[in-house]
């Protein structure tokens, strides 16, 4: 077909960006973690609506592609979410959603909370369920000592308290 009969340029539209990688782990979430994912998804959908209101010739098509990619990622995260009800867990054993007080070998106290990957924030002591720390703490009870294998060396932690935020029973 001759180029004279084809539309060469529809404008500066960006192609679909590759999807962001998804975790290979099950997507366990706390109730607040699921709410946060849903809120992030709604914000990105609102961003897309705003971008689409801009006239096509003024629209940043790359930004549209980024927002569309973010929406696909978040839709998958929400769709794959496995909500863990803290009321179904043994309150005397560390599990998903637990907030755990520990003492290290030098009697320094720390508190960690096992949350979903999207909610993890090491600066707050919130760790993902498949992190080395969460794996070390899993199933421990008050009084147990666990071994945490870190890149900087092994640490021994004593579990001194376990709480489940959001627990109602």
C-alpha cells in the first residue's frame, strides 16, 4: 500500500509501557493495607481522568502511559489481595499482621509489625511477610528467642510482647 493512503502520525502518543513486575509471593494484606491499595488505585484513576480532559495536542502522552501502567499494577495488586483477618490468628503466636516487641542481645528494645509488601516501611519497623526478619519471627511466642539472619550478621531477638492491631475478639 502506498504511503499516500496511510495515516503516518496520529500525534505524539506513547506506546503502552511494560507492566511493572509483580511479587512472586502471595499478596497478604491487612485491612488498612488493602484500603491503602484501593485509595492509591482510585487516585491514579482520577489522575487519568484529569489527563484525558486535556486536549490531545497538549496532553503529555508519556504521563498517560505511566498512569495507565500504574493502574494495571494496582488493579492486579488489589485483585490478588488476600485479606488476613487478625481475629482468626492465635493471639499468642507471631503471624501476619502482628506487632512484635523484641529485645536484642544488648537488651535494646524494638517493635516490628508484619504487614503486606505494599505496606512495608522499614523506617516504621513495618516488614514484609517474606523478609528475613518476618520469617525469623513467624510462629514465635512470648519468651522465645529467634535468630535473624541479616546481611550484616546474625542477631538473636527475644520476643517480649505480641499484639494484633485491629483485633476485635
